C-alpha cells in the first residue's frame, strides 16, 4: 500500500467514526431537537466531508510504533480532529482571519451565520473532551486523564489559542524570525505535538521514545506551517480550496515574508531532515512517519 493510499484509508476510518460521534441524537423526543438542528448540522458541515485528517493520521501512526491497534487509537484521533475543526471554524470568523472559503466550499459562518459558527466551534471543542475522557477511549482511567490533560494544554491559552492571539498581534507590529517561529509552534505545532505524544502515551512508551516523537512533531509542525505559507504565497486558490495571498495582504508574520521564497524553501528542507533524524531510534518502523514529513513539504494543497 502506498503512503497516499494509507492516508486515504485512515482518513476514511476517521470520517466514519466522526460521523458516528456527531450523529443527531433523537433518543430524547422531549428535547427541542428541531429547534437546535442547525447547530448539529453546522458541526457536521465543519467536521465531515473534507480534509486530509493529517493530525489523526500522525496519532495513529505514532501509536502503531508501540504496537497499538488502530481501533484503540481511533477515538483519541477523532477527539484531536474535533479540536482542529473547531479551530478552523473560529479562525475563519470575521473577527479572526475573515475567510469565506475552506476546503473548497463556504466557511461555516457563511453557510450558516456567525452565531451558529461560534456555537458549532464551541461544541466541537467540548465533544473532543467528551470523547477523549470516555471509557470507550481507553480502559485505563489514568491514560484517559493524561490524554485529556495533554489535549487541553495543547488547545488552550498556553497552546493553540495563544498562538492564534499572537498571530493576530503580529498584524499590528513586525515579528522577528524567533517570534514568528514561537508563534507558529503554538498555533500550528501544538496539535501536531499532541498527535505524536498521544501515540506514545497510548503505547506506554518510555521517556526516550516519547522525547524522540516530540522532537519529530516539533520539526514536523514547523515544516507544515512553512509549506502552508509557501502555498499561500505561490499557490493556486482553486487547488488549495481556500483564498491565496492573504497572509501578505493582512501583514501576517510568516517566515516566507522574513526569509524570502528561496530562504523559506531551504529552511523547509532542513526541517524535514530534522524530523527524519528524530525518528532514527525507531528504525524502519518509522517509515510512514518519515514519508509524512516529506509529504507535507511537497504538498500542493
């Protein structure tokens, strides 16, 4: 099986499980379900029918290094994807990045309305914690507690949310390369770190193995963001399924803007090499994760 076909296969499993987690609950007819229906529809619109499911893929592949069956990592992977989808809904809002297109179709606040989009994002975030803390996620309550703690830290005011705040602040004043890297490590990298670290937690990994996966995730996250910024600067909006050249228009802090196209490409190649080197302790078992790092550097959408 090729790398791309494996990605598509895992994405299909994640999609199927997400659809089950987000299925309408009509078991309580006394509740005003019909009135609240647009909220569930908006959640499903945001979370289903698109995306590479890269973060769940990394989580499942990281867990596989330690012999964890895919089924046993699936709910944690879906919880992570719910957090990611919530962040996209909120990032697209007029008060944030003000985007009208996501994955080739109208963003949630355009397809529904701003209030529904905010509530849909809130609900995707909370269902993530409902999922990762549930007994079905893992038999051991200590494992569930650690996963819940790590996901909260990655998502919140010291993780992804702080990164988004810094991203907005960077529109008001120039950021240095170090500040830009630190911002992107939070905004983009925090969830990639959780993906890899959660795989280690699920697999009962030792400290050295866990640290190696964190090093990989840190380099991977930086590579992903740099590739994304290069796509924004050079890419085609139709191929990407979202607006292009928006970073420069809004004065956002990017390493592409600071280093130039060629400098950014050189930095990207170095990050991919760093990610690969971090996986040396795992030998051939890490082949899929190595391919994932190369994939994000070469992607066109």
